[in-house]
C-alpha cells in the first residue's frame, strides 16, 4: 500500500468517527438510549456478512468462544455503557463539550496506571496538568453558550471511562480472536443491552425499538452503522499497518475539532465560546502529551 493511500484511509476514518455526533443530533425527536440501541442494532446487522466471510477464510479456532463468554459479555457491557452515556450527553451539553470529554480517556488510562503504581513519565504529568486546566477553563462557558452543562460534561466523561474498560478487555481478546469474530458478539451484546435499557428507561418513546427501519431515520442510522461504525474503524485499522500507532492516536485527538465543525456546518450546534476553545485546545494538547508518553513507555517495555 502506498503512503498516500494509508493517509487517505486515516483521513476517511477520522472523518467517519468525527461525524457521528452531528448526525445523532439531527435525530432530535428520538430519545438517547433508543438512538444508541438503533446504532448498534444496525452495526450488528452490518457486521454479520463480514464475520461469516472471515470465518470461511480464517482458522475456526479464532471464531470459537473457548471460555471467553464472560469477558466478551463484559466488553459488550462497557461498549453499551459508552454509547448510552455519550449519546445521552449530547442532549445534556454542547456537542463540543461532549466530544472533548468523551475523548478524554487517555487521562483516565493514566489515572488507572497511577492507581496501579505504574511509572508515569514527565510528559504524561504535564499532559494531565494541561488537560485539567483546560477542563476547568471550559466551565467558563457553561452558562453562556450552546447549552453546555456540567452534568452533561460528567456524563460524557463517564462514557470515556466506559470505553477504557472496553479497550482494555478488547486488547486482550483481540490477541486470540480475529477482528469480526470479536466485534460481532460484542456489538450484538451491547445492542441487546441498550435495546432492553430503552424499553425500561424510555418506555413512552414513540420512536419504537426498531423505529430506525422506517423511512424517517433509516438513512441516518444506516450512515452511523456504515460510516462511523464500519468504514471509520476499518479504515483506521487499515492505516495502522502503514502509519505509526502514535501518529494515528494523535490524529484521533482532533475528533472534537472536526466533529464541532461538522455540527456547526450542519446547523445542529453553535460555535463554541472562547473558554471552550481555549480549554479544549489545552485538553487536546494534554491528551497528545499523555499519548506520546504512553507510546514511549510501551516501546521501552517491549523486548527487542
């Protein structure tokens, strides 16, 4: 693969994952848990043919659960919590605030390392300080712009915490399972849990548990499944073979900027206030410092 193709894939993937928030906000007549359930229902259906094709050309052992049912279930639970919390936060705070806090998982990973007494480098410490100051600065716009609220920001942060659990379990399982053999059951479990949650937490919703199959929202949900869901992550995974993981991780920290621009151009969010811009840039800078430190630590720990 040419370098230009790899960079194109990264651009497509970054555009795909960044567009999800703006598209979800266009579905303003659907309650959040229903939107989360719809997205993962559609993604599960989309993954099925890919999983079957993969099963035919790979070793069957990679497609057997082999005692992995519990971690698969827990991983699916974390994924459901991530989407449920993040999509709920979109209705509670501004798009920019939601994206900034839901992508702050590098700070949470570092916090976990600190609790487990793993060594933390100077860049990571500087990154946490910058991120913390940035998060505080964003509160200057809580009462003045785009519906940003502290509650919504905290819900988005909880969504970031959930994705840390999903990534930790997924990293272990992916060493033993092929891509779609892992992605299909985990996404299916998350879709089922969110569907049940929608029934119990949003019983009066008129949208219906499978309402996305109607003409009103079919295109939006299909895009969420194919664009951010399949194409976005698949393109990023493809780029990883030819672009250093550090570069890709840093590129993904710009999701809040790209997603906010998309939301503004689509007319579903306002231009962020000056405190959000200043604080957001500090949070992104801090996240980049943390990522660089973590990548350098991993390269030192790996045997030569």
